[in-house]
C-alpha cells in the first residue's frame, strides 16, 4: 500500500476546517500539522482535528520535513508569500482561490512552482467533481453546437458585521475575489472546452459594481466578458445579496444548465446537468460522486502528486493566470484596488529572500 501524502494546513478558518474533515476521509492523504499566527488557534484546531502537531508560524510548518503537501488557506493577502515559500521548500501546494491578490502575484507563485518542480493547483474544488468533467465532455462533443453565451453567478448575503473579513479591504475582502472568481473561472473552462481544450484569454471585460463607502470593497458586482469566436459570458458575484447561483450555457443547438455548479453535492439541489437540445426537450443527467466534494479534491491532489504531475488537466496554471487577469480587469472596470496592487515584487522575492513572511493570515 502506498504511503498517503502528509498534509499541512496553513490557516484555521472555515475552509481550513472543511479540508481537515475531508482529509480524515481521504484515501490518499492525511492531516499531519496545522499552522496559525495565533498559537492558541493552532492548538485548538489541532486538538479538534485529532492531531498533535501545530505551529505558531507558517514558516515553521513549511520547514517541517514530514509535510508533503501544503494547503494554503489563510487570507487572500497571505497566499503569495505562503505559496512561494512552500514551493521554495519543495512542498506541493493546494492554494485556495483566488491564487493571489492579482495576476502578477499569481504568476510569481506559478514561477516558483515551476522552478522547484512541485505540484500546484488553485483550489476550485468543483474542478475535481465528476459533474465538471461531464460538462466538459458535453461541450467538447458539440452537444449544444457552438457555444455563444454563458450566464453564471455566485452570491450570498454574508451580513454586515464590520469584523467579517469579507468586508475588510486589508484582508482582500469583496465579492469578486471571494466568489466572482468562480463564475469567471467557469467561463474560462467553458471557452477552453469549446475551443479544443486550449486556455483562451478574455478579449474584453466590461464591469459594474457597488463598492461600500465604509468598507472599500465590492459588495456586489457583474461583468460581461468577451472571448474569440463570438463567445460572451455574463458573470455576477455578491457577498451582500443572495443571488441565483447557477450556470447556463447557450449554444447554437441547445442549452446546458447546472443548478449547483460551485459546490456540487454540498448544496441543494443534487448534482445534475440539464441538457436541452432544441427540438427534443430537456434531459436531466444525474451525476454520482464517490465521495464528498472536498474529499475528491484532496484525493485528486494526492493522486496527481503520486503520479509526479505538477498540475491538474482541468485546473491548469495557464488557466489560473488567465482567470486572474480577467479578475484584475473586472476590478479595474469598477475602480476596485487593493494595497497589494501597488507593491512591486520580483518573482518569489518574499519567499526566497530568507526574510520572514509578513502577510496577514489566520
């Protein structure tokens, strides 16, 4: 029996706890350690997860020789420094979305992974679910003809508590970075599937959004993305509005609808693809999964690491970078900027200079 990958989780927030639970049920991995900048949070997390190793700094976990994979789950602003340091230490990386605060910093992470020959994937868990694989097959087969338009949204009301990180500019709050990256990433995946599997950059991005006067981050936003061959995507996001978080794709010969595209199996309704070929009526295609969405994600990473792969076919580095560029342009269209946008960095300078990482995190 092959040894399971030993995971270290950086961060102790909600998604870190979800991944800890997933690793408890993983066939390819196991949780070995957790790190927080707050020792008591790290201690409490490790106790709840049933492990005995915890660290009061990210650097200490990354330096642990008994860690194979680092799950970067701190605040958005900490992703760049943490992921580049992990790559420099030879650790494989699952980095929460968005990969970084902007495309330039995301490119640093990709460069660090490439130089050090480690696995890197942006943690869009839906890319590891069979529903997404089936969708790509449907589009690749031309079942709805040529893709013309995409309509995708992800939004919810997170409340107005001022200490909610989603409303804190210094922590990378706002709807576009938190959930707008999902419909934007789906648009890139669909366009790629309709273009023979090749990553395709957006040609133009026109956006609008509501930036809170007291928070300085977008509470809700929308954009129209245009791609080659006349393909257009309408995307929307919100952290202060409950949106109909669905996906619909319009083609020359029919439509495809995913009622639960982002968290299949974890949110209602159950995973199903609705294929409607014009003239023949809608057909529901149920999608069965062998495990929970995040267990699938952890096992996918473990399998690819075992195989010596450095990326996932349905979540390539090129696509992450193309999506980050689209997100940058969406933010620019609504006048949303963050402190990291003004910081000049050389590739992986923070991680490889030997100086401590200082980005915020939990």
